C-alpha cells in the first residue's frame, strides 16, 4: 500500500526537492483523509532520510502515527508526546509520556537508520537537554561487566532515582542482596540485574504484577528524567538530537502561535518552552513539506493532488454497492480496509449474497480515513467509516496504568490482613522485613501462621500470595506450617471437584442423546447486523459468540451460560443469538 504514491506524477518532483542541497519549501494541497500519511510514508521509504511530522494537535498526530505504523512498522515510526497531560504545568507531568519521550530521544541518538517521528506543536515547543548532555548521562550496563553495586547506587542517586522496597514506576530502584531492580525512563518495564561479586551475571526485564522475568538482554541503558526541570541544561530543540537534518512535514503552521500560547497559559514561567517565532526561525533552516489551507512560507513550490474523502454510506449496502459498480466501471481500483479478518469475511459474504461479488479487493490493515485518488484511479474505503464506527488511534501510553493498579493492590495489603499462600495456606501478612541470608541482607515478605509460626517469602515469589477473600462474618482459621493440613484440604477439594465433574459428564451424556431444534447458519441479515456494530468484538466476545452459534446450529439441546462483568459485552452476544433465533421464526 505504501507504494501507491510512488507512482504519482508529483512524487518524483517533491522527492527531488527535499533531496536537493538547496533549501526547498514545498506546499502540498488536495490530499484528503489518510492520503497524507500514505504519501509521507511512501516518501519516507524512498528518501532514506528521517522525517519529522508536526501535526496541528495531538489527536490528529496520533491518528497519523497509527496510519504510518500500519503502512511501515513500529521499528521505523515513533510518536513524540508532550511531557504534560494537558497544559504546561509542572503538576501535570505524565510519567508514561516521559518514558515514551526518553525512548524516542534514545532511538534518535543511537539509531543508524532513518526514523519517522510524529508529534505536535506542544511537544516540539519543550526545550530539552543537548544530545551531548543526554549521552553523557546514560549509564550503560553490560552482561559480564565488572562494576560495584555501590557505584551504581551512587549514579542512580545523582539521577534523582529513589530507593524503594520494590520498583513500580520510572526513577525508582531497589536493592536486595546481590540483586538490584532499576526502572529506567527509557523502558516500559523495570529490569533486574543479578551480580556475582562485582560482575553482572544477567540482566532481565520483569513484570511488576508477578515479579516474573520477561526476557534476558545483554545490555541496559539507564537514563534519568529529561523533562524541563533544569533551566540551565534544557535549552535545546529536540531536532538537535539528529546527526543529520531531517525533512520536516508541517501541518497548519499558521496555528502554531495560538496553540503554543494556549499550552503555556497556566504557567507564567515559560522559559522552558520555545515560542512559535523561535520554532519557525529554526524550521527555516530545514527542508520543509507543508500542508494546510495556504502556504505559510514564502516562495514555496505548490503541488496539487486530486483526492476526495470517502463518501458517507451510513451502513447502506445498496448505496455502497452502487458506488462500487460506478467506480469499477470508470476504471477505479477499490480496496476495503479492515484490521479484523472476520469483518473482511463478513463484508465479502454480504456482497456475495447480494449478487455483487468481485467489485473490490480487501486489505487486512487499517487507516483512519478512507479516500479516493482521482489521479491514480484508486479508492481506499475503511470498514469503520462504512458502518459509522468510532475509530480509536493506537498509542503506547497505557502500559504503566495496569502496573500501577497492581502496585496499589499490594500497598493496600496492610500488616494484619489475611492472605493465602498457594503452598502453605491461610496466614497473616506481617509486612516487609530485611533478613540476613548468608551475610547478605535481603527483603522478604513476612507471613504469620498458627502458633506464631513465621514464613519468609522472597519477593520473586510474590505471585504465590493473594489477599484472602471469603464470606463476611465467618470465623477464620489460620493454617499451621508443617502439618500437611493445607495440602490435605487442597486434595479433598480436588476430589470433590472430580465428583462434580463425573456427575456433569453423566448429565451431558444423557443430553447428547436427545434431539433439539437446529437453527440455520448465519444469513445475509445476520452478517449485516454484526458488521454494523459500533465497536469491534473483543477476543472473548468472539469466542462466546462462536460457541453460542455452534450450540444453536447443533441438534443437541443447548445449555450454555455466558458470564462477565458489567459493560464487558454480554448484551452484544445475546443480541446476535436473539436475532438468529428470530430469523428462524422462534420467540425470544
């Protein structure tokens, strides 16, 4: 798909302009929908230079990023957010955004390949440390390297990292004997470094929730926070991180002044932000491709494209079919895009049932807005626009949220709370305690059992402990260590489960011998109904729907219960089943 615009008459001229040794300003107009992201991605593949795309606001930039990732890959395309959640205010700092920004700076500094960076004015306006300062403040640790724990801790303290019992967010570290856990600002997960003496034995990332390892690496870069907290150090534009000047793609440049002024309105001290005038003066020294209503830069070469937005079909397949017949009759190549293979199959089945096969091709990918290119005689239609579905962009900005919830649950565990250890049974949480293990101090979880027996659990085995959940008001008996009572209780429970399973098997064997009503396979109307739902099914919804339909189409009497929390999509599964029943003249 990214080769589409390499065939366009304007493509080679724009490519030659931005490759020129002379500074060139190009203005492109007439690109609608996601044709802009496709064009820039095509240019990126041919250019072999980095491109920085500055869209007018965050949501537009996020959709542009999602389109570019669909066309290229996550290894080539990166999203650069602002440090702040909303307006420029030190109380609005987003830790997730800091991690993503730091990761982007690291990629720019060390990558030997061209990168496509997508961002927006508020993120570009933030001043950062110089590339030299950035590289100087990176602590590299390699497997097999000799380095003392004391030296690492000294460096971490100079980075303003905080020592905690266990890490759960960037800028934290924890030391337990010969092991140090570090959460760097350039990584989505914390890393555990195991020493033998002063030698790094292994480095591995791990999950905060269960403390289990994810994968082992040969080296780790530890990077401090880069947000503009030091006015003396943060004086540079992030564009200075590139070893060779990238090409700039600027959207609606005339709006930057208003956007940046609004961004800094909550804080009078905006010394850590560039003004729009300062940014524009810096941009002038770069090759620029501009898009918008009118050119912002003087003497820009204007290139006109002939594209139209995807028509509104409002879930009307007759209207869509008429459009497809007209387009194919006029020599257009039509593609319908969806990242859901089942949705593609449903759309094909609908048109086959309507007697209109072969009017379009499908692509198992996704873009934000479809379009028609009248020069290239090509149409890209998105399934979410056909069915008026909400389309959400995809960003890596929620990886810390789930981990924070897990950590809050651990912090909500107070000394005196009842807990269950999978191997030893019900005990009382006694907090964290440092114990001497062969001359090394290690932090352990202290559990108290009957007769004040004590069990110390390593933090690596945190996943074996859960908070006790039982009926309110029932007296609780603690287990005693070393008696085998807990193991016997587990064995008795397993035995009772087997008895229940045996009874169920007998019951279902009898049911299989009975005859029930077999519903018809999905009809054209059923497929059209399911394709029109606003949101894509979750994997669990798909699994439940498939199993329910399989039961309904079988001659064996149906016996299925669908369980799920409020808002998890049970009703959508029920609507599908109800519609299937009604189309076979059955009452619901």
